[in-house]
C-alpha cells in the first residue's frame, strides 16, 4: 500500500477496476479550505488510455512492484523488435511502435525496460537511450561556412531513419541524436 501523498512519476497502481495504471504526471494541491489533494494523470498499461484522478493525500492505494532490467536489441522481425535480457538471456518480442525511440536503435544497443513483478511480467516501458551516436549514410554535400543560420537539410542515418541536420553535416559524419523527438544534437569528430 502507498499513500496518495507519496505518489511520484512512474509509480504503478492497481485501481478499483483491477487494471494497472502508471502515473505520468501529478500535482500536489493545497486548497485554501479543505483537505490537501493529489491530482494525478494515469496511463493504462494494457491499452494506453489516459485518466485523471484526484485523491486526498491520506488515501491508501495499492501499488505494484516494478523491476528494471537491462535488455539488448538483437534484430527486427516483421513489425516487432527482438530483445534479449542480459542476465537471463531470455528473448522478448516487442512491437516497434511501443518503443520510444526504437527507430534509432542499432543492433547490440542496450536499454532499460520496466516490467511488472507478477505472473504476467508485462513490459511497462521500453525506451531507447535519450541520446545516441549514429553515422550519416547519405546527405547532400555541406558547404564551408554554413554555420551562421539555422537552415537544415535531410540526412539518412545508418538505421534507415531520416532526420533534419545543419548544412555543414556531411556523409560519414558521426552525429548525436535525441531519440525522444529525432532531433540533431551535435556532431562528433
């Protein structure tokens, strides 16, 4: 059991409907009159629905134990991506669209997945590292001195993803990419 006042982002709760919900946002609010409340935004683990709930801070809620494990990306199989648990060597297939930043993963890349510690062992979150180094496989040639403006051009990366990069980036350059939104961060020499 957990008190509503102790809720943080990422906490998993089992609500009255016997379904598991993840806290994606919360607000601790003390009105001028009445009890202090915790306003939460929850996401259903199974279907992704979002729900807003308010509790008084002394309310007791059923929390769910979550474990974080290291997984290594092996290969793509249809619309799924195959990962291996680095401790147990067990392989897991996860739909590509359920992985945040999955388009930017290279084979052999490791990431952390959160799963529920119960009979199902359902995967809650699978997120690629926030920043990842990738090589530019194709882009139009850059021009010397094109660093003063924020102009960009398309560039294809080694994973097959196309992003916008500054004009001075050339084919073969190693760049750092933010996997959350696919934006260019910096060039590494």
